C-alpha cells in the first residue's frame, strides 16, 4: 500500500498542467519519495529479525515484554516510521 501511494502521487504530479515550476509540479512526489522508505524500514526490520531470524536474539527490538521498541535501533526505526 505504501509503494502504491507513491505511484499514485507520481501519476498525479505528472498530470499537473499549467505554468508551474519544477518544485510546484513535483513537490508531492518528492515528499512521498522521502516518506516511503521511512515508513517501510520498521516493518521490514520486524520481518527480517523476527520472522527471518536475522541475528536473532541479539538484534531484538523489544525487551522485557514492552509494547513499544526499547532497544536503541528499535527506537530509531520507530521514530523514523512516524516521521515518514
């Protein structure tokens, strides 16, 4: 779904007509191009660590039954997810 919104945004920006600067025409596509990787990093890390077993248990993002990531890399990924 996240990558589909980028495709839709690209298509909508491409359809803009008129006397527009480059930024006025493509601003949404640039914002989405930044947001898509930020939003997909956390779910990808969860899949790789907890399902794929990548360096598990050393790379766990949750310790002690927490509802939110409490390992340093988990906290960073969680913040980046919400910034995206």
